[in-house]
C-alpha cells in the first residue's frame, strides 16, 4: 500500500485538473469542480485529521475515486 499523498501533491493535482479553490473554511481549503463536487483539503500534512480528509478527497473525486498512486503520478511524485 502506498503512503497517502501530501496535501501539496493533492493541491497540484486539483489545480491541474479543472478544480478551483473556492474558499477557505477554518484554515482548510474547499475545492470545487464544475460537476458540482467539493472536497475539503487541510492546510498541512501534520494535523490530526489530515489522513481522514485526504482519504475523503481521494474517495469523492469525479467521475470515480482516485487512487493514491494516481494522485502521486499526476502530481509528479511517481514515475510513469
């Protein structure tokens, strides 16, 4: 099993794939997609609920859930 991607990797992935940072909520960023999806991304990797929020982000991506490997690959964290 791969480690969870870093918050920065997910931000890069979202930004590169038609997601917009819509607003901030309690320090976390809310990203929205034109298809109506939203995900809450914590501001840093070292917070108590970061793993939970990252897993939620990975499982709610349209049109199907992302894998950790796909996020890392697309963000440049894994070789092709």
